[in-house]
């Protein structure tokens, strides 16, 4: 079977069915405005297979806890989606219009998930001769309703020594976005100083895996763990951090 590779917002679930099917959905990260022309956005659904595909589009709220766990609830009342369901012929493409119909005078950004999922419906008239594995594809995109004039404000809430489940020494860092817009920790750099005046600078995916590039929603906190850096002999006294503050 052909190997399918997608970006991180794509999740796959497998079940026994007729044949492997897939579709493409874009864009994955979209900014809406609460009023005016920017309250309408177009998405594209493409069936890139030789079989029909049934697809459903829905939007969910998005709340993230301090450890990155996400909770979602239906957000139907704040959006209109047309069409919300469709059957795509082989290699067909369809545009989907999404409109924000919530509060036109938001004071801070609202974060949502737009979800495009393939429905487990057999659209072929002929019965399968053999059973194979079918991949039902689900895209989970990021959708933000962002009024003008917002700003992020990420501060350090806490840092301290801890251990992971294997007993490895770790450094715990809690960041708090007190602003009105989400922040992406792109190109993050940490300068860590201990009480013995040792300073260590960390940057890049190798040194800050699991932190750099992560998002913090407005009015949310996130906790991160990194291995205790070599070069620190005493207790962590001070941490300074910088990152690219462009949210979109």
C-alpha cells in the first residue's frame, strides 16, 4: 500500500473496510476577523483518490491545559459552514465557505479547531472481493478569530528542578501568556543562570525539543520539561527567554 505522509495536524485512524482512501484539506491555520470581509474564509477539500469520498467539516472550541491536553466542544452556534458535508467524486475539488457569526466586537482572540473528517461510508456499488485496511483521514486545523490591535504577553511563571519518571534530572518551566493573542514560541532561546553565576544558553530543536515552536493561547499557561543543562552547578536563579513574536 502506498505510504501517506502528512503534516502534524493530520491524524489517521485505521479500520477494516473496502480500500484505502484519502483526501486533502487546506489551509491548516487560518485567521478570521470578527466582522467585515475577514469574517469569511474559504477552505479547499480535494479527493486525490480513484474512489468517491464522503467528507464532513465541523468546528470545535479549543481549550488547552497547562500540560498541553486539549478539550473541545461544539462551536456550531458561532460559525456557518457551507457545505458542511459533501461527497466528492474521484479527483474532484470543492471549496468550503466558513463564516464567523459570533460576537462582532470581540476584545480578545478566540481559538478553535476546524476538523475535516472522512466518513465511514461505502460509496461504491460493487461489493469488495476481499477485505483490506481502510484509512479514515482526519485533519485538525487551527482557526483563530482575531480582532485588530491585540498583543501577546508571555511571562515566566515558574522554574525549578524536578525529575522524570526514570529519575533523570529535569528543569520545569511554566510560561503564561497574559496577552489577548496566542503566541508561538518560534526560534525560542533560553538563557539560564544559576546561583553560582554559571550561564547556559539553549536554542533549536535539539536543545529545546518539545518547547520551541509550541503555542500558548491567550490567557493560558503551559508547563514544559527539559533535561537539566550541563554547565549548571547550582540552583537555577534566573531565566531569560526570547522568541519570534509573529503569531501568523
